C-alpha cells in the first residue's frame, strides 16, 4: 500500500514493524459539540484506509482517543477550554457534555458506515499515564516547570520536527492568532504538558499530580494512549491536516523524547472540507452536520460517496449542488446493483482482474475515485450478474456504500422515516387550517415545508409530496 507520507511529502510504501499487522492511531474528536461534515470527511477517509488495508490482507490494530479535557480554543495553549465553554453553553457538566457528544459522534459515524475503532479511549480515563509520561520527560530533562505549569522544552530536541519543511517559528505565530502569549515559555514553540496554574477558576476536572492539582495539556493524551495501546513503534498515524501543526509535531516531540528512538514512520493527513466561506470548523459554530443532511432528505451514504469521489490529499469544496450530483450518482449506482439478478454462482476467474484493479487503485495512495471507476467498469462489463453482484459486495467491504442493501429501486431521495412522519403531520395540519379557512396558517405551513425543500402537489387523491434534491 503506497500512501503519501506527510513526514517526507512523498508517496511511500507503508512499512510495518510486524509483518501483516498495521498499528494505526487516529486522533479522535474533541467532544464539545456535534461533529460537522468536515470532521467526518477525515473519519470517512481514515475508515476507507483501515478497510483498504484489511482488503489487502493486513490485520489493523486501530486506536482512537476522545478529547474530553485539555483542548483550549487556541491550539497554542491559550484561550478558553473548549469543553468548559461547551458545558457552560449547554448547562451541563463537562463529563455529561463529553458523554452526549461522544455518543452523537459514533451515531453519525454509524450512519456513514464508519467502523468504530476496536479501542476508543477518552483522555480523562488515562490521567495516571499522562502524569507518568510528564514525570519521565522532566527526569530526562525535556521538560521544565514555570509559573506552576509543566512545559515541554523544544530546544532540548535534536530536531523539532515540523511537517512540510515549514518553519516552526512562523507556524507558531500563525496559530497564536492574536491570542495572548504565555510568558512562562522559554521558547516560542514550547507547549504545556500539565496545567496547575489554571487560567480558569471554575475548571471542573482537576487531578492530583506531583505538581499540584491540575489537568493535562492537549497533546500528551495521544502520545500516552498510543504508546500504552500500540507499543513503542507506531506504523501509521492519521488526522485532519490542521492536526499536523502543532498537535502532531508535539506528539512526535513528546513520544520520541520519552521513548528515546523514532516513533511513527508514516503520517496520513486528510485535507480539509471547505465551503464557500472557507474551512468548515466547529469553533465557528458550523451547522453542517449529518443530521442536517438527513433533514434535507439525503441518505448519509450520499455524503460518503461524495467523499470517495475525490482524493483525500486535495481540499474538497462542499455545496448542496455537488451533493445533489452525488445523490444522483448514488441512486443510479444502487439501482444498478439492485437490478442484478440474484441467480447463479460467481465466476471467480472472471472476477480476479477486477479485484486486482481495485486493489491497485487503493494501493496507489488510496485513490478512491479510481476504485469507483473499477466498480463502474465492472458493472458495465459482460460479466454475469452473479459475478457482478459478488464483486459489488466484495468492493463494498471497503467502499461502505450499502451496495447490496436493495436501495435505489424506487425513490431518488430515500427519506428517513422520522422525517417523513413529521412532514405528513405538517401536511395534515395544513389541510385542517385550509378547512378552517385559516389561509395565513396554511401558508405558513407551506413555507415551513418549502424551507425543508418539500414540494407539495394537490391532486384528486390528496396531497402528494417529495423532497427536491
Ligand atoms: P476536532 O474535533 O476539532 O478535534 O477535530 C476532529 C478531526 O477533524 C481532526 O482530525 C481534524 O483535523 C479534522 N477536521 C477538522 N476540520 C476539518 C475539515 N474542515 N475538513 C476535514 N477534517 C477536519
Ligand atoms: Zn492526537
């Protein structure tokens, strides 16, 4: 499997420490709000990666953290605590908030056929490990205490690794973005390992530590969880591109200083999903969620297909027009598979060249659009229906598009049952209002339906409706 390695910016064969086994770590969500479809772009592509590795025959040991403590609004250890801010907004405790949005995250993932990693670790459950790692870094001379906090001393490293040959100093200024500087830091690129001098009087979650009551910095969780769960050598580390600096840079600094040897050989970064306003981000209060797509009548797998149609190393622009194109493509594709006859046995000899081409596309830097082309070519070919159906199911182990679920036979826009019930209720209310000659109320309901892209048609058999894609 060849993948672009952000360490070298080259397409490289993935090397594993143990033959046939990939140790894969993924930075999980910060659970202070619902994931937006930008976050989910990263998780869709990482899911395809895991499944493509499985398709190639690897066993994948995959671990994901859940950030439920320590992530401040600026990646450079300044600003407010994201979890605390979210908890105040929603009148909940930090742990209630974390629990609610962790569940919501995995619900969204399930709708997108994103497999939950075997091991998922909330940061707050590993505080002892974090303290142990910070202590070791202090003992080894890679950390110092100042103003009550513990900092990583980046000047002690032989090399403070920054992806893409950019200057850490330039980037550090970039992430600081007019937020106040921390005067305790000896070097601009130093970062917090453990906070005791909390800037937040009302910080909810605090733990005893050798440096006083406090809480961890953001980066330590991924180093500590990864080393504990996957060992001293990691094969593959994933995340969205905004994680590359400073988060991944600092993970490398901590892990290698702690272990005393190189840590992770391959870094996989997914480029951003943007919309007309630029990068879609949670902190800007992005409203583009899986639930919104469902409310508008899209099958979440249409969004999965939308992502598979382009390459993970290119930024992707979202618009409802392009999602509509994906919806049409999805409908056609599933209809085509659904129409295949269920009779007969597959001809494995005839299937083989398509399997090879499919593997080749995925092995070429996870070229998912090329993999889809192989699927389309296969469906267009003169293979028997039984062979086509078998191959569609086989490819779907990676694509995750529910190709064999019998979709696409009737409606172009399958509508979620809950939403359909809501729409039916509004239509009934509108009929009542009309009966009572309450035209204002009837019009208001029609407008409400229109805002949800529901188109009504009065027919002799009653009102018919559909959602306009
Ligand atoms: P967060 O919940 O903010 O910690 O982010 C979760 C994941 O989503 C991280 O891997 C981020 O790098 C990634 N991410 C954030 N914004 C986007 C975006 N607009 N497009 C793709 N990935 C993103
Ligand atoms: Zn991480």
